[in-house]
């Protein structure tokens, strides 16, 4: 059996080892926290950059859809010209569009075997 006086050194050594271990774990966790903070900052910067790129691309895309730009590209890059009057074909006047119920009624007539709609 170990006397109380001889038990001091092993207990003291164990306490010091536990304290050092806890400190090392604390430093490791603190280092990881700092590292994750830097990674988060870089990810947020990248996100802001990508949002700005998206905004610029949306503006550029909208500019490509303007009639003026389409005409410039058609004339310069594709060599197109405005049509001469003899190449313009007039279309017959469009009849007023039927009410939304008309296609449903026509479909019911076809389903019932009524033939083609009037």
C-alpha cells in the first residue's frame, strides 16, 4: 500500500499532464476556429464576387436582347438589309381571338363525335 506521502508525486504528475492536455486541446480548437473564420471570410468574398459577376452578366444579357443591338448585329456581322417593298408580304387581318370557353366547347363537340368545329 502506498503511503499518503508517496502518493503526492503520481497525483501531481497526473494533474500536470491533464492540465497540459487540456491546454493543447484548447489551442488546437482555437486554431481550428481561426482557420474556419478565414475560410468563411474567403467564401463570403467569393460569394460577393459571384453576385457582382451575375449582376454584370444579367445587364449584358439584357443589352443583347434590345432591338437596336439585334439590328446592328444583323447588318454588320450577318450582312442583312432591310427588305425591299416587293419582298414584304402582307398578312390578312387577324380575327378577334375567341373566348377562353370556345376551345373547351369545340373539344367537347369533337369528343362527342360532332366532327370538326364550325
